[in-house]
C-alpha cells in the first residue's frame, strides 16, 4: 500500500499537483512505520508526525532502538522539513521545490 501512495505522489508531482504529491509521500512514509508497530504488537501513537512515530518506535524496538535513534539524528534536517507539513491539513504552501524535498 505504501508503494501505491508513493507512485501516486510521483504521478501527482509530474502533473504539478504538489500538495497532493507531498501528502501522498507523507502517507507512504507513515505506513511502513505504523506497520512495524503492529508487527511488534505495539499500538502506534495517533499522530501523522514521522518524527514522533520514529521516536516512539525507537522506544518499542528493543535491539533496533539505537539504529532508529541514529537514523533520526542523521536525518534531522529532512524530518524537520516533513514535520512542518501536516498533510491535507497543512497551511504550508507546497511548491515544486518543497514537494521534491
């Protein structure tokens, strides 16, 4: 399902529909994270924030906790950019540059 959202994001981007592209891209990132929570048998937080989802996952992931925390630190800039965008409820003006990031 995540790959379908990513394909839709790419198609929307190519058509110049940048807000839809960014929203679908965010959803495509959320789904594997939330699926991992379910795989671990843990309820995921009711949030769309990728950073919050990853932080919670790091606490629940046991042996993989350090790896997830390292990823969060390495990708801090990108995660901050994503956290400013709140999907379909966002007040951020989404242009080609923002959507491609």
